[in-house]
C-alpha cells in the first residue's frame, strides 16, 4: 500500500490531514516513513550521480581548456614561422574546441542547477521525514498512555464490581443472620404455642360475646 505517488506528494503532503482520515494512524505513519526513507535513498542516489557528472564535466573542461591554449600557441607559432595556412587551421581547431567548451559549460550549469535542486529536495524530504518520525513517537506515546489508562480503568471497573459483590454478599449475610435468629427463637418455643395464642384469642372473643349477651338480657328484664 502506497501513501504517495511521487516526490511532490511527500513534500507537499499534510500529515495531519492524512492521519485524520486514516483508520490506523500508526500503520499509516510507518508506511509514510518507509516511503520517505526509500525516496530519500533515491534522491541521494540521484544527487550522487549529479556530483559524479559534475566531476566528469570538470575534467573534460580542464582538458578542453588545455587544448584551447595548445591550439592558440600553435597558431602563434605558425604566424611567426610565416605559415599562415597552418595558423588558420589551428584557429579553426581552436574555434571547434571553444564551441565544445561552451556546450560542456551549458551541461555543467544544468547539472549544477539540478544538484542544487536535489540538495533542496533532500533538505525538504528530511524535514518531512523528521516530522513523520515525531508523529510516530507521539502516536506510540499516545497509544501507550491510552493502553495504560484503559488498563487502569478496567482495573477500577473490576474493583467496583468486586466491591459491589462483596457488599451484596455482606448484606445477604446480614439478612441470613436475622432470619437465623428468628428461626432460633422459633426453635426455642413450645411447638403448640401458636395454638395456645389462637385459643386465647378465641376465648377472648367468646367472653366478649357472652358479656354482650348478658347486658342485653339484663336490659330486657327491667
């Protein structure tokens, strides 16, 4: 998977915008860094070739400069010796070499300008690469912090659940204790106690009804 399609995509890219759209920012940053490093190797290789071309052109220019001086000296010698024909021929060769020098100088200027641009590109690419690496470190730090917070939150959450369960068990235990005490009281009483209370209640009701009946009868006799 490629993030960029050409060098200009890298140096003109907005890393923030790319990361905002990414489903996995850490993975995208790793890919960015890999592509930037690969591109940096290519640009440095191109710069190395340009430097080699400059050195080669320098050597050729130095050789042609020597040849120019040589043909100039030969032309002067021919004139001194009265050999105008040879002097003219030497000047023709000198002109030919001078034209070659001019062409090489044009090539040299083009290579030199290209090398300057490559140096600028390398600087821009290295700055972008450092930015991406900084983002990678920041993302890794954020991921580590988030993971730690998640683990802490999970631990707190688990602790709360455990605490709630403990408190529930304690509450249940208290209810069990109360019920046990009630059952203990029941176990200590006579088995027919309920029947005795029922008899007392019935006796009270009968007595009340009997008293009411006596008052009614007594009132009727007067």
